[in-house]
């Protein structure tokens, strides 16, 4: 643990090292409620797909050898549709067949109806032109996957693609991670509606939305005063009710900045105090009994960046997500020189160009700026001692990344 300031990489490493090995509690939900949830276990195929050889199109099924030797064609002895269990084809005969139907024993080739000529008078069918190859237009049993194949890995965020796979296996429910519960605590006398210079709390709804974006749940607490005892009570209550604590403001050195002392008074220990980043330098993290408290700056812009860079990666990891932050490559069209010993998070806009994505700088008025996040589409991390030059390929974090 560090009682002082750490660099970005160390801070993130310390936070992720606090992730518990595995969450024990799972939810079992119907398929209709699985989208956006995280698979709690590997999902295995119960049977191969297709479960048997099936026709890939509407047409006729027959023995390739028999058709090749029958210049006049083969007699059609019936029709098979999806859901039938067709009897074996008699030697030297053909069967009308629909897409998805099982291939009957004795057939090893299917040709589309529009490529065949059927004579209504004789009941014979033959290719209009060239005979298809043996095995043509037949989906083989297990060609998509076999029984026991891992269809979805534990930690995968589920969406319509995975739900379709599960439904194809006759599954009606899935095991998913229980969402982490995050307590968001706003504090400060300036937030009181009756304060002489009352300020609107934009951090709490912003953070609640960010937490929800990664599949976690939140509950909010308001301490509309600078009273240390009242703050301590709220923190204690939140600590007992939630899995993760998030506070905004009250972590500087003023006589009304009581968050860190209040957390220490309820038994929390310092993981680190301050990070060498801009904006967001005051960010601190505390720990007690396996739970973390993320103490974010009060400035909304800095609070948002700290949540994107530290809180959300922790929540993803804690909920077992196998896919972390998805970065996007592009070419920057500006220069940026970082301040010594500081990692910067720079708002940028990514636009398509002939050479891929063009990354442009979006100006900001500082740590309090929240409008900039509606003008930017991503954040560019510029590490200490690593200036960015125009024309350089860089990777950025999309602001709408899940």
C-alpha cells in the first residue's frame, strides 16, 4: 500500500490486485433478460449443430452415382420437410426436399429445384445442366460445432448473438454474475438545495450512469453538509450495504475536506493517496475488509476521467468480464507534450478518413468541463515522457465503450 502519490500504471495495478478471485453468487435468468449480463460459467453445446445431415436448400435429394447413370433422370418418390424423419430413399429414386430437412439414407447430393428439370408426365427429375458434386448442398452433422463445444466463455458479456446460440441448444435460462452494488456518496454543504450558493450535483447521476454502463448497480447517498460526523455515518451505512464505495469531492486539504479522515475512522486503510495524472490528481483509494472506496475529485470532468480510467476497469474485472476496455487505433493530427512525470487523458474526436480513423484534439476548459465529453468521442492517454506528434498512430478509449 502507498500512503503517497503513485503513477498511473501503479495505481491501476494496485486497484486490480484488489479484485476478489471469484464472485460466488449468480443469478439464473430467462434468455429474454440475459442481454448485457455476464456469463457466470462456460456454456457448452448439448448437441452438435446441425444435429444430423440436413439440406441447405429447397430442391431434390438423391444418390449422386444413381443420378450420374440415369440419363432420363430419377423418379421422385415423395417430399421431406423440416421436422420429418424421412425413410431411406429407394435405390434409383429421388426425393423432393425442403431447407432444413434431414437427408434420408441413400442420398448424398442435393440440387436446388431451379437447377433441376421435373417432367410431370413421367415423374422423373434430372439436372438442367451440370450434375452437382457428391455431397453438394448438404450441411453435415456437427459442421458448425460438436457436442461439448464451448459456445460462450465465462466472463463474456452476453448479447443477441450468444442468446441465439443458447436458444439453438434448447436452453431457456442462463447463469449470470450478480451485479456489483456501488454506493455513490455526494457530500458538501454547497449541494444543499437551501444553501446560499447552492450547486447542482451532476456527479451522482453521471457516475450512476457510468456504473450502469458496465452492468453494475448503484445506490446513492447525499450528505448535504460539511459535518464530519454526518459524513462518517453515511459512509458506514454505505459500506455495510454495498460492494464498492464511490465518493466525489472532499479529498483535498481544506478544513471541510473530511472524506479520507472519515473513511479512516471507520477502519479503512489507504491503498494510495493521489495519482500522477491530469486531470484527476487527487484521486485516492481506500480499502477495508476486501472492499474498495474510490475517492474521486469533486470537479465533474476529473471525476469522469477517474471513473473511466480506474473505477470502470475495476468493476469489469470484479464482475468477471473477460473483455476489458476496447481501444481504437487511429492517426493523430496534433502534437501534445505531457507535463513531466504526469499521465494525461486528452479528449479527442475520431473521424473516418481515407487512412482509417483520424484523431483530433478537443479543447477543454479544465477539470470541471463536462460538455467536452459530448464533443469528444474518445480519450487519448499520453504517458509521461512520451509526447505525441502529428502523424503518429495511437490507441484511444472510446467514451461509449462498454
